[in-house]
C-alpha cells in the first residue's frame, strides 16, 4: 500500500494521470477492511495503538532486579 501511495504522489507531482494507481490502492484498502473484519469476527477486536501511543508506551521490564554492575545500586 505504501508503494502504491508513493506512486500516486509521484504521478501527481509530475502532473500525470494517477487513476490506475488510485484504483489499485482502493482495491487494496477493500481487501484490508475485509481482513480486519475477519480478524474481528475471530475475536481480535483489541484496540491497536497509533504511532504516538506506541512511542509513549512503557516497555521496560518489570520485576527484575538491577543489572549487574548498575551504578548507584547494590547487588545482593
């Protein structure tokens, strides 16, 4: 899909007809919506994070002690 969008941008920037690439992109989006619907029917309705939320997410390990040789902490 990203390649198709890039192709459309290139056509537009060169003042060329982008109808064929646009139709292909819309067909890809229809397929994607069908796949999302199928996933949801199978019980996968979890909310997907957008880019900003993924970058802000805290993925640090929980429940582990300090790393060996960590500054300012004593290793037991």
